[in-house]
């Protein structure tokens, strides 16, 4: 995991991060962060979309505890 900076994250920072790190790694970093801040997280799954009446996939989801 990258060392955290103290200054604000800019658009350029995000673009650079995403260009250097795989999307899977980004998802795992997000899960680690959210889990560490008290969210209940699930990784990879499906849900039924009530608007389109079709099954959908998600990479991760977080729910406040």
C-alpha cells in the first residue's frame, strides 16, 4: 500500500495512481480503508436490480455499521 500523503488529493494524483496500480489493487485498498473505518464490507457478489429487473454484479460494497 502506498504511503499516505498529508496534502489534498488532486485529479492528477488520482489519474497517476490509477495508471500505476491495477483496478484490483485499488479495490483491495478501498476495502482495507473502509473496513478500518468501521464499515461492513463485502467483496464480489450479485444483487437484483429492482429498476431493470435484472441481476447485477458488484466489486465491493460498504455499509455503515
